[in-house]
C-alpha cells in the first residue's frame, strides 16, 4: 500500500516495486495535511492484513520562525506530527491485534535538540521521536516492534528546499537505498531508534547539542 499526494509518483514507485520484487500494490492518493485523510486510508486498507507500517510523512520549510507564515507552520504540524499520530494509533491497534508486526516512524537526526531556522519542523519531528521511543516499550510486550528513523541529509527532492546540490555538499547526502536498508535492519533488531550512516552516528554522538544549534543558527 503506497500513500502520497502525487499519483504519477505513486504509479512510478508501485510499478518499480512490482517489476523488481514481484509484488502487488495499491495506490492511495491522499494529502496527509488534510483532516479526514485517515478515514479514506482506513477504508481502502480494511481488507488487508498489514504487518509493516512505514510512516514517512514530512516536509521541510527552512527559514526564520517569524518570517514564515503561521498557516504554513500549522500545516507542517499536521503533516510532520499529527499524521504520524493518526497513522500510528490506527495501524498500531491493528498490529497489536494481530500480535506481531513492525512500525517505522520517520523523524530527523537532532530534532529533539531544537533546530534553529527550522524551529517548527524540528519540534514536529521531536514529537515523533518521543512518541516512537515511548511506544517502542509499550508495544514490545505485544510483539510489535517500533523504531524511530532519525536520518540526516538524504538524497531526496527535499534538498532543493534547502538550496542544496548533492554534488557540491561538503558531506555527501546518504542514498535512499542505504537509509531504507538501515531502517529495516534496525526494526528487525527491535531498536528504539536508528541513525543511519556511520558518520551521522559519530556526529550525533560527539557534537554537543548546544554546538549543533549554534552551527545551524549561523
């Protein structure tokens, strides 16, 4: 089951999965920033026995907090926090009912520390981190694995919003394939959080949060 706003992209991804892995797929065109998206999603998945849920909703809106429109901040919260809540509550109940399964929640490396010039985005992802790591322990006795994916810069279209070009970045962004592979490996090992990429893990462990915020603010 693939869910996104852009039908053409869904078709492209679905056809690639079908051809590469000999699997069947369904597309659901939905805007996760809109109220009621979950009703549609619940209806079209009601007949499926879903064992793995990847909640990857998110966006990126860099800029000074007061210079960004308040409505944009609210939309960001709906996509990057509330959508994860809705998806996790609905599908988490189904996973618990079947007494096995996995749930990956996509956060962002360092979000829990506060991210200057992405204050609202970071705060939304910090919520996801807190939710996921708490549910990791709540769901563990119920044989449902929950892992937070705290990725750094990954080579996706969102880099354009930051004005970044992968070829000229001093630290090359991670490939999507590596990010996904490490996320699934972390889930199989039932880790509460995974930071993909060895260098990312080193930086995340060694750079103090106060220094990271200063660098991001400057």
